[in-house]
């Protein structure tokens, strides 16, 4: 019997607005790399024949650069998840296709395989987790009906199907919108087959779903500490800008502004300590005026936002993770740039850089990650800048 070929569609074309992160949640740092990077790694397997990743037009360059080292194909998605999947299905070559949300980076290889095998045997394989809590219907804040939790499941991705069937289902669906692929399959082909899912296979939906890579801490002495993190992906180019310094690299960092990941981390740390919204709120990548913007100017504006909120910087610490370029020759200049932008002494700025010994996102030379901690002090009425 001929071995069936496997294709995968990873849905990454959404805006992620519910996360409130000021950018596509899949490009927000998770454990030192864009969240989507961790999802992509789960599908880099020799037994998978094809991987297609959907992307919005706005994020296409960044997501394409992230997919390139894996050899994955990137396609432009539509305005809805349904339309994005339809577009990706046009490129599928495998006999069986598995569809997965890019926002579920914790999926296991065993669950991926189980969904594929179920599709081979039964025509479909849909990850789902049984309810363990009491389930009810409610209306106007009052319980109206209790449900049998033994028959209730929470549907996840991945979801696998015989390719011909799911393509036909989406064709029959016309312009109707769906929240997942099993609903399309179930309406037009057959009842979907459940595969036991995993509680750990959570979907990143809100900011609280991410580990606290930055936070605001307050102490009684009127000082506040903020932690910022940012990550950018390498693309074709000659140099990167870090700390306001252009450094030859043989690559560039893909971004709407100048891609200065180091200064972006400092900006987020300052905003965080001041109790303000993140950098994406004040300097969105949808603003044409910020195209190729100088991030030193953004840091100066960030300092003014903190000042207006009643705080000024005391000291800054930044750590950069990158295999290249080497930062040591440029650290003094970077410190001077940060100190000037924040109106502090260079002795109050620390910049450190290190490699990841070939491990993970930065170690595989896919991009650069930066982390920053900033201390602000509250300004009293007698204290002016």
C-alpha cells in the first residue's frame, strides 16, 4: 500500500488584537524568540513532506524570514481564518493535511502524529480535551441548564483530514465563516473523529498567557522597575542597527522602523516601569510615518512619555543575545547613545552581549533578542528635569 504524503498548514495570518501587545502576538517574544518560532520548530520533521504558513500582508516579510530557515512556504492569508485556510489549501500537495494554529506552540509531536494517523484511518483526526468542570448553560447571569460533561469536549488544533475531503468541504462552504476546520468538515463531509488532546496544548490568546517577560514592580522608596524584551528576525541586508549604531553584519533585522531590537527593549522597559502601555501602542508598525524610524528618537519620545507620567530614569541595563554581529567594539558608543536619550550618565547604563552557543532562535542565527531592566524614580513637584 502506498505511503500517504503529509502536508501541514500553520495559521499565522491573524492580528492577535485580543492579546493587547501592540503587534501580532505570534511575533511577540516567548522564551527569547518569536512565539511562532516555537510552533514552527514542532513541524520540522523528516516525516512531514510540506509545511505552509499563512501570514497577513503586514507581517509577511517578518514571517517569511522566520520560515525560510525551516524551508517552509509562506502564503498571504485573507481577512478571516476561513479565507486564509482556503488560500493555503490551494498549495497543498499531500494526501493528508493537518491544520494547526500558530498560537499553539506547546503541541507535542505525539499529538501531531496521532491526528495524522486518525485521518488516515477514519478520514479525520481532531484534537479535543474532555471537560472536567461542571458545564452549564446560562442566560442573563443565571444558570438555565446543566450539561453532561462526559459528552463535552474543548476542541483544539491540530486537526487532520484527507486533503480531497477538506478542500471539497471548504468549496461547499462558500462565503460562510467558521472558527475551526472540524466544523466545515462536519457540516459537509462527515462527523469529525476525536483524538485525545493535551491540556498543555494551550492557545496564546491574551497577554496573561505569556510568561512575564516584562513586568512593573514598585517599591516604597518611590522607585519603579520595568523589564522589557524584544526580538527581531534576520533578513537580507548588509547591516543591523543596535543601540543607535550601524554595524556591518551581512544581514539586516526586519522591522517597520530601523529594527533596533536593543533600543526597543529599553523603550518597553521604560514604559513598563512608568505603568504605561507598550511600545506598539505608542509607535505602531501600521503608522507610515514610522517607516524606517530612528529608534533613538523613539527612545527620546519614550522618556518624555515617562516624564509626563511623573517618572524619570535612574539607570538602565541591557542584555543582547546574538551570534552576530560582535558588539564588544560598539558597547561604549551604545552606552553614550542611551545615556544621551534618557538624560542619565553613561555610568548608569550597562550593556552586555552574549551568544547562545548555537542553541535556540538566536543561537541558530535566525535573529537577535534583547532584554532590558530600567529603574525610574518618581518626580516630586520640586524636582524638574
